[in-house]
């Protein structure tokens, strides 16, 4: 399925155009609303929440297309990494939404339990679709290519282009850090991301209270680790771009 | 008053890192608020940090871009509200913080909490008045009303306080960092 490979599109603006077209349904809802109406018309009998269920089905269709494009463009390994990140974000969000519905009913407003549940399933589908798409979008453009092309350029165009390339490079690097961190923690410090690995928690009636300090610690370790690894190579990147900016043939 | 900072390649690199971190922090820890279909998150930590560390322009860019990228993933209807509210949050934090000397913790604290207040007021205005008004002509925006906006004041206040405290802590930890060393 080479024709689905976005990175094989040589011209950068054509690649950008294709990626933007692919993202339209996620941002605007079009043509998913039309697909939803079409699916509803196919159902020959009355169904409770037929509209919501049809909406979920149309998202499954769109999600399959996005996954196929991402898989064809980045290969199996990266695709699975993207999916892992998407499911971690999606599942935590959807599960936390359900916890909020139970624990703080006042935050539900006028929404019924059914409506919230369907909204959370929909949210999970949206996240597992859009996260791989967003990662494909960011990584479809090479900062290094932009820098190389700008080496012999002159004046403001060169400086502005280098600022843009540096910005893209740092954002791509930050995205990589998240995956590496997840992989390293999963292998070397599983207790930081999976509470079941905490062997020091004894099975007492108050054991579940350990979850709160654990979650607090996990969030803060994660923030600090992400920051350290994100900022670490920045001096090198800045030096390189500054040298190119001052480079004259 | 501190000297206005010159925009260098190092500034661009830090802004890029903070945009990415703000987007990631907004996405990874988000607690949906069913009443408004919005969500609680900790992305403000990096918006406040950007304003305190790099000034109003960088604060506005990080606030306007980072959390907006996160909203595009799952909550696209909130993009206009987030872009303006968080952009303004970073700008206000940076503006107040730049009026004081580098080490003036008192003014930096006021700046950080002013940013938190901007989030509470900004989202309230959008959810109570602007979205219902736009919703009359574009149905996708008819997702909130004044009742839902009142319900969200509490989580937004907690989010503002967490953002201010986290941003201040990180600013203190990073104030000696120079990417050119």
C-alpha cells in the first residue's frame, strides 16, 4: 500500500495539503455528520440513542482510515508506539471522566449517566484517532532538510527559516522523549507507571489510600523527567543553528 | 523593571520545548468535566512558566499554541476559547513579571496568580456568554450555558492555582538555566 505512504510525497506543500485534508473530519466534524445520518437511515428499526451509536460507527470508520495511513507511512514499530501513547491518553481521560461522574455528580450538570458514558467512549475513539494523526503530521516534515536548504541562503529569510526549523526540531524531539520515557520506565521503573508493581503496599484496609501519593509522585517524576530530557540537547541544537546562521560562503 | 529580553535562537528553542510540554501536559492528565464537555488539566504550569521566564510575547505564544494543540485532540470546539484565554494568561503573567527585577518572587507570585485568574474569568466569559451566542448560528458551539459555566468555576480555580504554583516552582528551579552554556 505504497500509495498510502504520506512520507513518499516528495513536495512538502503537497504533503501538507494531504495531511490537512485528512484532518478535516477530526477538526470540523464534516463529513462524519453526513456518514452518521447515512448509517442511521440504514437501520430499519427504532433504536435508543441511534444517533450517538451511528456517530461512534462513523468515528470507527474514520479511525480505520487514519490508522491505515499512519501504519503505511511510519511502519509497524512507530505505529505501535503512537497507538500506545494514544491509548494511554485516551483511556486515562475516559476513565477519569467516568470517575468524575460517580464521585462528583454536581460536575455532570444536566447530562445523564448514559450521555456521559457515550461521550467518554466517543472521546476515547477521537483521541486514539487524532493522537497518531497529530504525531504523523509533526514527523512528516524534516527539520534537518530545512536547515540544509537554508545553509546557503542569505538575510532575513535565512534567519526566520532557521527559527522555524529549530522550533520544529525541538517539538519533534519533545515528542520522541515521551515515547522513550514510557519505554524506559516500563522496563526499568515499572512502579512509576503501574501501581500494581508497588510491592511495599501491604494488603491492609487502607492500602488503596496509597494510590494518591503514588499518583502525585508519578505525575511529578514524569514532569521532571520529561523536562530534563527535553531540555538536555537544546544547547547543542542552538549552537548548530547559530553556526549555520553566521556561516557565509 | 527588568531589561526587555532579546529574541534569540535560544528563546525559540525554549519556546518550542514549552509549547510541546504544555501540549503534552494538557493531554496526558485531563479530567473531563461532563457539564461543559471541557476538562481539567495541568498544562497551565508551562504557560505560567513561559510568562515568568521569557516574558509576555513568549508567554502568549506558548499559551496560545501549546494547549490549543491539545484541544484539537478530542475537544476541537474549545480551540477559540483556549487560544485566547491561555494566550492572554501567558501574556498577563509575562507582562506583570517583566515589571519586576529577575529575582523578585513577590511580583512573580502575583503574576502567576493573575494568570490563574485569567483562566477562570476567560473560560467563564466564553462558556456563559460567547459560546451560547455563537451557538445560535453555529450549533456546534451550543454546548454550554451560564449554569454549566458556574459549575466549571471550581475546577478552573483549582486548575489556576495548580498552574500558578507549579509554574512558580519550575521557574525557581530553572531560573539559572542558560541554553547557550
